[in-house]
C-alpha cells in the first residue's frame, strides 16, 4: 500500500473519535440530552445546545431558531444566485424565484417566532404558529420544481438541510410550556 493512501486509513478513526467526543460532551448536560431526544435530528440539536451555558426549553428554542434563520438566509441567497443564470428556461427561473421568495418567508416566520419568544405576553401557540409557517415555506420551494419537466431540483441539498434545522426548531418550540 502506498504511503499516499495511508492518511485515508486514519479517516474512520478520526471520524469515530469526533463522534464519541461529541456524544461524550453532550452527555454531560442531561437537560440537553433530554430535550434533544424529542428532535428528529438529536445530534444537530445537541450541537446547537453545546455552546449554551444555561440549557432549558426557552434557550434551546431561541438557539435553534437563530441558527435555522442563518441557514434560511443562506438558502435564500443561493436561490437568488441560481436564478440569475442566463442558461435557465423561463420555468426554471420562475421556480428558483419562487424558492427565493419562499425561503424569505421561512426567514420571516423564524424571525417572528423569535420575536414572540421575547414578548412578555408570549404564548407557545404563537411561537408554534410561526415555526409551522416557516416549515411550510421549505415545502413550497420543493413543490415549485415538481412541475418543471426534465429538471432536477437544484436546491435539493440546501432544502434538506433547511428542513432539518426548521424541524429541530419546531421540536424545541413544542417543548415550551403553554405560558411562561
């Protein structure tokens, strides 16, 4: 075996070490572990909770919304950038513009839910309403490409990532008490 292929032999070991380190550090906070069990993506949830000093349903929901908003902003920028390509058919361009708009709606829904978290008269139903609206915005983009013939969904990976982050925020929001 050549020496140039040896670094790849250590890759599985490094990945295993990173995974066990992440798991070990998350197990030191039983509250985060308990809350993140309710997420479809518990590892993502634990990653989001790791920098938090005080982990509780509110702080974890705030952090999940903040990071999901950042992901949504990047998704919107990517959709806008792709829509500027001169090689697109009018239908493809329209679908990408729909994605940019729907990702903007995701950002708005996430920001509105974050705003409700800071209000003195906040209610779980209000937060969940806007988080659900944000989740719907992710679906709108994918649906825009279903009717475009002979076209693969160019934002499939972006959409999948955004769906995970928004879903995680929904799962964390669902654990908020009815009234704080």
